C-alpha cells in the first residue's frame, strides 16, 4: 500500500487514504507508460481484497470453534466454571 501511495505521489496524483480500483484506473489513464506496473499493483490489491473478504466471512466461525475448544480444555483441566455464565 505504501508503494502505491509513493508511486501516486511521484506521479502527482491525489490518492485517498484507502485507494480503490477506481483510483487505480484513474492512475492508469493518466500514466499509460506505467500500465504494466499499475496492473501488478491492481492485481495485488484485488487478491488482497478477495482474501480479506473470504477471511471476514469465516472469522466468526473460527472464533466460535476456538472458544468452544478452549472451554473444553478448561473443563478437562477442571478450570472451567461449568453451568455458570
């Protein structure tokens, strides 16, 4: 992300705090000689965004499973407060 902001700054293009694909598109149109470099940044951004979407969809399930496993371990060790809370 920092490299993208630095790149935009070097090309005198205004970037918001959280760049979007639209911002990247504007950059590409303003600097066609840098399309290859920008397409790599765009691809990286899309991959990261897709990964974050998948992670966000499943993190709640993961946290629930983790909490259940911890409670089971505590109960096994006699540290849990079974029946309370």
